[in-house]
């Protein structure tokens, strides 16, 4: 039996997930305590390079926030998949590197491997996790806990969908807090700037329900219009690369349909030709915050439209015109490009939920059938060429 009531909407439950699952006052208290302990360590604040790594949603947060770490700390910073970091980049680490390994569960075999191999090369390690008892917390030199409540009384048909959403918000908050604190400790930014940014970050988290309510009617209509479409692209640049990847992942997890991420610029060099053939079947969500690549996003929307595709533009500036857009989604919450990963994922999240409802998906997301061994119990190297 289809579990969703007729006309199901999701904005109120998004607001509930923020209030009860993210629980900002508790998140602020725990994260600030752990961040303060981490940046007080000389091996953290004296680092000369930062690597952020993860898998899945943790990877998308790492990619989005690497740009912010460069800007706020003044240090070279990179976001990488946990496998790439562990198996292909660990040998390049040394005692001047800071490796931040991210795992919501704290039990990811690859997140633990990143830490073990970094320590083997003398690098400093920080784990960002939702579990203080998992393997990541036990192995990292410093740990930043980002607590999220899983049981908050939401209907069972969500599965872990809104819990995953809350975890993404919490990981972003923890990483932003670490980047700001490290920037202050290094003298690259002021404490006044830190306070200002944290205020904006918290306001963006608290606004999730209001933003969802604003854009949900358009996403409901779009879900109906798209019907049985099987592929959706998301494209972005800078911090929006992480946002676009996160959006594409939701299509995989919650329908599932084919979600494809592409770099904003590279769409013009590659997917443009497919759009010429596919026409309206090419539906491209363009992540377009006001910032360094907004002008290029406008050009991409024009290119998608004139090639016969449908561009769904997510932005937060009512003064910016996207003439060739199939749909322009104004979030109604202005935010700096560097903080945009906090809000620009919401339209895609709501779109795929409404597509799932229309498709009769009984449980969001699909349940794993591997007992999580693919994620948590894979072979782990504890030294270069070694296994644990």
C-alpha cells in the first residue's frame, strides 16, 4: 500500500528535522567545545596544508568546504574521496599536513584507513563524526563530534532521508566552525568575522523550513511535469560542486533515478552535445549562487535552453534574470556563495521526494541489502602496503 497521504508535503517535516534532529543549540555547544580543543593543538594550527576527505555525503561536504578552508585559513586545502586520499595520496603526506577525515557513522572503513595511513606518514589527523564510539573516533588524533538525533517521531516512510539531511547540515556546521576557528587561531581572519559568519550559518540552518515552504509548490509542479524522466543533471562550480554532487546523490538514493553531476564549465564542452540530441529530456539543475561563477551560470542556462534542454536554476538573487530558464527557483534567502551549500540543496531534495511520492516509492531511501559491509567492513590498510 502506498504510504504517503494524498497531497503530501514536506516543508513542515524539514523544519521539524532542523528543530529536533539538528537541534542547533546542542550542536553549537558540542561542536564549539570540540573545535576549541582541536585548534588548541599546535599540530593543528601549525599545519601547512589541509586535506578533507570522505565518502558519499561526507565527500560532498568536503568538496564544498575545501574552498572555504582556503579562504579562511590561508592554507592550501583540498577535498578528496576517501579512497583516493588513502590509496593514492597518503604517501605524499608529511608532518606539516592536517588530514580531516569525515564519516557520519564513524564506522566507514575508508575514513578509518585515511586516518591510519596519514598517521603512518606523520600527518596530524582530525575526525569529524556523528559517533564518539566508532572506529574513526578511536583512531583520529582529535575528534569533532557533530551530534544528530535520529528518532524524532517522523513517519516511517522517510527511512533515514531526513536524518541524512540533518547529518549533512551538522557536518557542514562542524566544518565551517573548524575553518573559522583555525583561521582566527592563525591570524588570517578576525574573531569579529568568525562571529558574523557563524551567525549567518546558524540563520541559514534555521531558515531551512521557511525556504522549503517557499519552493515546495514549484517542486511539486515540476515533479508532475517531469513524469517518468530517468536522468537529471546537476551542475555547479566552486563550493557548488559539492552541492551539485549532493543533489545528484539524492536522485540515486530516493527514487532511484540516474543523477549526474557535472562541473559547471564542463557541461558546455561535453553534455551540450547530448542535449542537442535529447532535447527536453535533458533536465539540468544549475546551482547558481551570487558569486564568482554567476555570470557563467547565466550563460550555461542560455546554452541549455537554446540547445533544447530544460534548465532548472537555483539562485537567491531576485534581481538576476535567467531568460532561457525552464524554471527559476529563488530561495528567498540571500546568502554568500561560500555559505550557499547550506541552502542550495533544498530544491533538489524536495523535487526528488515529490517524484518518489508520484512514483509510489514505498520507502525512502531504499534499504541496503549488504548489511553495510561494503561501507564498514572492507579491507583496511594500516600502513603503506599493510592491512588491518
